[in-house]
C-alpha cells in the first residue's frame, strides 16, 4: 500500500471485492480504445477476464476515503 497525504489517495492491491469495479473499468476502456471491434466481443470477454486474466495479473487500485477512484 502507498499513501500520499497531499491527495489523500491510497494505492493498494486489488481485493476480491474490487473485481466488479475493475471489470467495469476494463470494459469501458476496451470499448473506447477498440471502437473498431464489436461491442459484443468485449461483453463476451468479461467472464474470461474475471476468471482467467485478472487472477494472473497484479492489479493495483487507487482509493480515496476507502472508495476506488476512477473516471468513466
């Protein structure tokens, strides 16, 4: 965990409770970055991301006041 007093941000490893929010961030980023690929493809990949890819990855999240910080 890394904290900064200036911004009140806390960086920590993703916890299982963060999974749905992290998947939402991944899905929105994939849809935006790859708008030339069918949206259906990305929605179909969501469960593979949950069950196969996220468990193999080292994912960190930024939190402010114990809530994940992200922009959609």
